[in-house]
C-alpha cells in the first residue's frame, strides 16, 4: 500500500530523509503495541479516540516527525488520506506530521463540517502556477470567497499560522510562487497566515489589473 508499513507491531525507524524518498540510515526496530482502533476513514465520532491512541502509542523517543508522518499516513483511509496526500507526497519534512494533524483537526476535530462545500472548493481550485494575471485572478477570486467564509466561521484561522485550512490552501501554490510569497513576507515582516496570503495576492491582482488597463488604453489610442 502507498506509504504503508508492515501489519505487525514492529516498525523500523527510518529516520530523516529527503522529500524525494532517498535512502535513510538503518536503525533498530522500535516495538509498538497495535492500535485497538481501526484505520481512520473519516468517522467524526471516532476521530478523537483515534488521535489520542495514535499519539499515545507512537509519539515516543526515537520516532522522528518524518517517521510519525509516514505511520500516520499509513493508518488513514479514503477521504482523510486524500486530504493529506499532497502534503505527504510533496512536503515530507520535519513539519509534515504537525501539518497533517492541523488538517485532520480542522476537518474532523470540531462539529461535523457544515463548511464541506467551502473545503471542497480548495480541492477543486486549480494551482497558482505563476504570478501571471490569469493565475493571479483565479486565485484571488478563490481566496476572496475563502476569506469571506472563514472570517465568519472561524476568525482566528485568518491570522493563525498553524491552521489546517491555510496549510491546504498553501499547497495550491507552485514552489516558485511560494518562494516569492515567502520573500514578500520576510521583506514586509508580515506573519505567515491566510490573511497575509490574501493581502499579497490582492496586491498582485491590483497590479495586474492596472497593467491590463494601461495596455488596453495604449491599444485604443493606437487603433484610434
């Protein structure tokens, strides 16, 4: 199975490795008792029990965050696994484990999601591949809707860096766009949060619209 582990109670601690899944140094097996709860498939009622037991069993000395992320991914099925798949596949680093829990907590840790349609929009939204006008406009419209919803549903999520929604939205930016965004945050000493991302994309959109209007004005003058 993708990202899976042996089904017995032993699990080799693979240690730190590259995002591309490069070779990791061998270390002795760490023994864990099997979880009494089944793999998590998205049942809201069982999420808290699953989370508590997982942390009790696996968050032990010798388990790195990458080890924990791999183990957690292996014990998710169906929709929950799909929600963290991109994060796991493309950002398997020391922060991945905590970010996976941020996403799962957001989706399954509170009341049953009345916001499922808004969350679905995140998965349907095409990636912001560049800072060209066509990509910026699409992403700006998408973020405007997200900001309007979360400002009413969960205002704290707009300014919190450790937030599952923000983590999922950031995965919709290409690596090159994310680097530009991070440079902008550093330059302006802005916090890393959904509100800052929205303000940055809004600024890009405003600049793009301005350039478009100037271009159209020049075209009309030339045609006249």
